[in-house]
């Protein structure tokens, strides 16, 4: 019946490429109060889940590709359950959380994504129909609370800048503040070491700079030698891509410099070639 109207192909094979999930999370069997410290992220990760964060606003095909990863994982889990003769229940299947700086009305409407009316979830979290086990998180719509802070740091423009300012305002003894500051500082270092920075990367460097400067200041003030050594290594990696054996030999001579001199050298790494650095601080430097 279809042949007169077009091309018919029976039993067409579909080639499936290898796909990588950004983050695959399995919570520990025991309940942990630590998850409460990360607020909304902890609530999302209370069950097995996939996390797909996007730097730019998510598009239609990007959401479809995320769903494809989810369903591919479901197939893998189903095959494993059959081999082990251990049926998998609907509640055992992981959820998918797509984290986007923003979500257009067209995107939300097209996928039937809606706010949860139970009151259990904050504004900005839009759920697809039940059996998709998927939600779109519009980061710019999340309420300005500490519970959402750890996700809003992944936003863009004013959303990200606001979140970083809130992070800096947290007390120094906050259990997450120090680690997040270090992560953001390393993120900035890595981007700054890239060649031919894009406009988006320049904006990101600007947003991350306050966190980087505070982290550097606190690391130096604390006199934490291990932290200072890590900072030197990260800055070298950001400037030269990797720290090989030859470059690693410059770390100890750099650590022997007074803090002010060392800081000056590290701030001007972009103006130093690899050979110039080795000539000044390598083990084979002349006295």
C-alpha cells in the first residue's frame, strides 16, 4: 500500500553511536544528611539520576539527545536485568535532569514541561510527562536562596554573577564555600589558558574573577603551603596545558620565593614562554 507513494525499506538498521552522559549519579544506600547541605541539587540526587548541564540555553535537539541517552541507559539496564533474571521496576529507573541557563516558552510547551503542582519543587523546575522521568531546570528562574545557590553558579550573566557574590558572602567556615571557591578558581585558570578566547569565555572569566581573587587571597593569607603549591600547579597547567616532569621542577623554586614575588610571577605567566620559565626556575638554571 505504501510503495506507490514513496520509498519503503523493511527492517532498516539504525547505527547507534557511543554516547556519554555528563554525570551519572547513584546515591549511597544509607540516607545521608549531607545531601541537605546542597539544597535543590541534593533533592534532585536523592535517587539515581543523569545530570546534563548546558552552558548555553538548551535547544530542541539538545533535549532530544539527552532523552536518547536516557532511553539508551534504560535499554542497558533492562538487558542487564534480564541476564541476571532480576526484574527492574519503574522506581529503579534513573531520572534525567537537564540544567539550562534558561528555557524558552516554546521549548517548555513543545515538550509538555510543567511546574510541579505538589509544592515539593521550587519554581524553575519543569517536569516532562510522567513516563519520561525527565525535568528541565531553568536556572535563571530559580529562587534566590542558598538551597539553589549551587545550581545558580552554573547560570549565565547576572544569574551567575549574583550567585558568586552570594557564595563570597557566606561565612569562611561554611562547609562548601572553600571547595566551591577552589573549583571556580580552577575553572577560570583553565579558561584563561585557552588561545583565541571567545566572547562567551571572556564573560565567564569576568564572572569567575571575584571567586578566583578571593580564593587566591585566602589561600595566601592562611599560609597553607599545600594550598599554595596547588595554586602554583593549577596556574602552570592553565598557562601551558599540562604540567610535565620538566615543568614540575619549577614548582619548588617558585615556592621558595617570597609571597609577593611569587604572586607577581604567577600573575604574569601569560607573558612568559615555557623556555623563559624553565630558564628562570628550572633545576638546570644557572646561579
